[in-house]
C-alpha cells in the first residue's frame, strides 16, 4: 500500500489526520507540518501499527 495522509473533517469542525501505508514513529514526520498548520492537537491516538517497526500501518490524530 502506498503511503497516504487521510484528512477527515467532521460537521463540528474536528479534524482527523490519519497515515496509511506507514508504520512506526516515522508516520509523525509525515504529518508534522500539517498538524502544526491545523492548530492545537486535542487527541493523539496511536494505533497498534505505530508500535511496529517502520513499514506499513497508520496513526490517527484528531484536533480542532
């Protein structure tokens, strides 16, 4: 699976940023600038793939 960043915006304005196709902590590097531009992070939810060696997986982060 190719790496991609998926951004979802709820009707209430909450933004969820999810990385697919990349596991491990390096997924944070892929979303850092986008997260900074979006503002304050409310929740940082690390998926099981985050704790795997850098390869495939995803991480979810939500904020407003």
